[in-house]
C-alpha cells in the first residue's frame, strides 16, 4: 500500500514538473524578444488591495518582465488604512506607481 501512495505522489509531482517545462518552453517560443512596453493597470478599491499588488508583482516576476514593464495601481477609493499599507509596499518596489483615478489620464498622457 505505501508503494502505491508513493507512486501516485511521484506521478503527481512529475506531471506538475512536465507542465512547468511546457509552460516555460511555450513562453520562450511565443513571446517576442523585442523590448516590451506593457503596462498593467490595477484598480484598487477594497481591502484586498495589498494582495492584488503582491500578485501583480509576482506575475511580472513569473514572466520575467516579459509582458509588462510597469504597473500602474489606480486608487479607486481605498480605505485610508489600506492606502497606507499599499504606499508602504509600493515604496519598496520601483516598477509600481500609485495614482488616483482622477489623475490617471494625465499620468498616462505625460508618462507615455
């Protein structure tokens, strides 16, 4: 019985590794090698804003800065406590810029 459980566990880990190899090979083959100027717009409104910010940074790291080179976090009315936490996190990451929804259009026109 333990052999069957170990076999199923090893098979599961092998399938995960195989899918990761396929994902990486697909990324290498399909993503163009030119300079990317992708911008990720991230609307933040509720208490899960910090989780969304961390997720966006991990998505950038997962793709090796291949698809996006900047994250624009848009404050759509976050609570003050959440805004403080997000500003503290953003100060540690240089690829994120926090703007309010009112100044988003002006920021995009001036920055691009």
